[in-house]
């Protein structure tokens, strides 16, 4: 975890907690108004015309001819009208030549990835120049005790767990690397081989742009051609403002330009309350020390034990399990079994626009997600299916030998059968009201 996030979990959240507390303890007029009593200045990315490289990347991003079906582009699954997330209501998207093959995981949003760190295994090394590779850190992690992550706390910084990287398992470090996977995945764009993709790029209407930017030789060099194409897509995502607009109601509330309703404000308090939802323990909600807007993720990985999704074709095989960081789609650290079942904590920005949640898209609504957090441990039969003998099949999407990896320490996952739920029905509704304030496109009051 980087130093910026450490601060966020510490002083940053304390500042926000103070601001929220101030709202609650000040005059009733402040609470009723829902204004932030301690507004801050957020540092948004500068807006400028797209560079020639980014313009090329935009054409590639929307080019459906690169897929075997001729109908799928990057934008098909990462729709700009859906916060660069999936436009459908299903758990995954369909791809392949006949658009009949299921993707294996829910489609993540491409927004706010420009600040995403590379994959590593924590804790944050800060300015430490000593190089420790993944295997060494993982070995240390096998022996290290896990600390509890709470909103406003700093214990997460000591956890030696995976962090950073793209996709649900962090197998790509950069946007350039990430762009190539869907292009070649037979369940997605199904672009075939590198040779096929290169030939299509040479014949694309924008092929002359490669020559203008890199010289005529680039078209003869297959490896360079594809690398530059993917870099162009990455530059488009970095330069295009709509990939990181920071125009949610919450952003403007932080700046004192919007007011939260009573329900939204209660939801924010529940979100940041370590004894309630404790969402901010992982989905950090305060600006960084240098004024960057919060990303609502600590970029770490968690094993939450989500239910198996019977709607996924791969799950018809009872012996198939998606283990996240340790495979099967990520292949470099399968022996680090302490991370089996861990998936990336996604940003919650624009989460209210989605219709599939968690890596396998098992939940369709935010209400289902909140119920999972609330009842997983105190009343698991509300969340998991039952076996033929009537027993609840808790953590049914993870082999028994990896159940010890599941987080049972971070609130509200530290509760036991018979305990009171961390959240009331009204608490859940208020949290959802707050989550809806994270949707971009809000118009501020001034």
C-alpha cells in the first residue's frame, strides 16, 4: 500500500470523520442542510485536447473490426454510457465469433484506473529501495498475522497481501497490458493471434496514423505495431476526461458545492463507521493529503467468500473454482495458496450504475450486496444455498481447504451466529443512498 493510501486511512479518514461528526454535532441547521462544514479543494486532472497518440487510441477503442464477430469493440463491454462498465444486466458479457461465449468474470469499470498502482504484495514499502520480489513477500505473508482493517484505522498498512494491478486478479500492471487481454480472449473480442490483429491494424482506416507517429517501419514490425496500438489505447484512457471526471455529488459535497440529503448523510456516517458497515476500511472515502479525490478502494485484495454463481457456464463443473490471485487466469503465483479466493477491491465510484457485483456477478442489486455483508456470518442461510441434507453451503465458491483465507476479522465480518446485524434495514437503505452520490455527472449547486 502506498504512502498516500496510508495517510488516507489514517489522518484523511479522521479528517472526514471529523467533518461528518461536525455536521452531526453542529447546529441542526447544518445537519438539515446537509452541507460539508469543512469543505476542501479537490485536485482534478487537467483537461486538454487529446494528443495524437490518444486520438489514435480512441479509434482503436471503438474499432469493432478487431473482434472475430466484427461487432465487439472495447467500448462494447466498457460502455461510455455506463461509466465504462458493462451495458447489459447479466453477470458477464457474451463474446466470441457468434457472441455466444460467456466471459468468465463480471466486467470491471475502466474509470479511475489512471491512478491504479502496479501489482505487488504489501505492506507499503514507501521510499524503501530494497527490492523484494513477489515470492519473497508472499513467503513473509504466510507467516505474518493479519491485522484488522477499519474505517479510520491504519492496521491495513501492515497486512502483507496483494495490492494493485488490473483485472480482478491483478495480472496486468499497466493499461497498455490490460488492453491486449480482451482483444485476444476467445470469450471476449476473440481477435485470434497477434498476426491476425496486426493484419487488421495494417488494414484499418487509421493505419496511416501509425506511420505518422512512428514511421513506416512500424507496420512491418508486428510486435511493435501491437505494442504501440495498445499504448495508444492506454493514452486515450489517461487523457480522455470521461475516464476520471470526479463529478459525483459526493465530490461536490467535499468541496462545499452540494448538500447531502438526510439519508445520504446518514449513509456516509454508516459507511465510515467501523462499528457499522465499515465500508471505508477498504473503500477509502477521504481525499488524499495532496487533495486528490478519493478513489473508494485501497487497491488491496480480499477473500470475501461470495456465493457461487450458477448462471456462469464454467460453474457447471463442480470441480472448477475461480481462485482469483492464485488462478486459473493468473498463473504466476499459484503456489501462494494463502491468497486463493482473493479478488481486487473495486472502486465504488459509479457502482450504482452497475447490475452485476463481485467478481462472478452473483449479486444483481446493491441491496443484495449489503445483505451479504450484513448476514454472511450471523445468518448465512440468507446468503448461501443449502445442500440436499439441508445444511447451509457457506463459501460454496471456494474449496474447503481455502476457507481459512476468507476475511473473518474486518467488521462487519467479525460477527458470529446469534449476534445482532451490523446494520438495520434503514442503515442499508441509507448506505445505498450514499453510494448513489458517487455517480458521476452531478451538476453542482454553484
